[in-house]
C-alpha cells in the first residue's frame, strides 16, 4: 500500500520540494513531481537548475526521451508516468493514479486555500484506509 506523508506549514513550497528531492535522489530514489499547470512545472524546473546551490538535480518532463532514466520527473500531465517510486503532489486535487506509487508526499503551504484543499485530500486518503503521517515544516511530527 502507498505510504502517504503530509508536510504542513511549509513557507516556501518550491524550496521544500527541492530539498525533499535532493535528499531522495541522494538515496537513489526516483521522483515524479506533479504540478497543476505547465507553467508551474517549468518554474519548478527552472528553480531546480540552480538549487541546491552546490549540486544539480537532473530532471525533465515525463515525455522527454530520457525520462525513463532521469531521477526527477516534473510534469502536469497524468498520462505518461515513467516510474512508480515517489510522487510529490503539488496539485490541489488528489492524483487519480497515486496508488501505483510506493510513496505519496503532499506539501501544504501556509495559505488558507492550500490548507483547505489539503484537508480534503487528507480525508480522501484516510477514508480509503491509507495510513497517513504528518510532519510540521520544522521537522516535528504532528
């Protein structure tokens, strides 16, 4: 069953995703980062070109010819998923395909609209029997 983790009270979602991605790639994991739009996927991709400042996170879109061997996939589309290791959801809806992944990470910012959408996703996963772990942005489990 998919492991579901919620990271709440995140002041900078893009930076937090970059940090989570860097740590996962260092451990040999592969990530699919789902955004809500092409523009947000491209903005995140631009950020990852220079962050972390002392490293590089190889990434591309799901339709790129090297997607199968690239550790970080950033995309807004649901139709081509090159792996099923870790999914980071930055969309306001639950991904319909999340259960094929080993781990789902939800990143929740400080804005009330983001928090309200996250509460809906939390209920969706909980009502389907998924065990959910929650973490404060400071690293303390809630």
